[in-house]
C-alpha cells in the first residue's frame, strides 16, 4: 500500500491509499480518483518526502493483505448501506437537500448525483459522502 498526498483543481488537499503506484496511475487516468470535498476528478499528487523513522527495521505489511483488507472493508460498508438505507436513484441531491432542510422525513439515503450536485450540497452544508464503488464491478 502507498499513501499519496493529493490535491484537486479547487485547492482541496487530502490523502488516499493505493495498492501500488501503478494503481494510482490507472485509477487517475480513468478519472476514478475523486476529491472527497467537491467530487472533482482533476486530482494530482503533491510532492511528499518518504517517511523515515529510526534505525530498526520494522515488519512491512504485505501489500496484498492490506489491499484485501481494504477491499473487504469497502464491500462491508457498501453492503451495509444497500441493506439499511433507502435508494433514491438520481433524485439523491434533491432528496438529501429536502431531508437536510426538514421538508422530507429524516432517514438515511443513497443514490446517484453529479459532481456539480455533490459540490453544491457540500457548499450548502448538506452532509454527503461517496459510497465505496462495488469492488465486484469493472470500472
């Protein structure tokens, strides 16, 4: 696993983990790396110094097992949301705003929204977060 410091074209800074540098290259080229603040896919790596500590050699976790663990966590999050939240399809942005503003019953929802809709919701203080992609589907 490798951690990158990233930033989007709107100046938001964040970190993300990838199985390898080639995973970053592939996901970035396909527009799958998204800013968690504004949903922009114009994301690039920041310059980072390697993390060096002490002189003792520590056990390095197997990247394959870390990737497996992360994929399992993503599957469990997605499965929980699909089993317990109401699916509202492409009405997500409208319904999330209506719930936030008290015009609709309070409940947990998920669905689809464009990056522009997500940005507007976040700008207006509506709490939203991306759902992990379905690891079983090709992207």
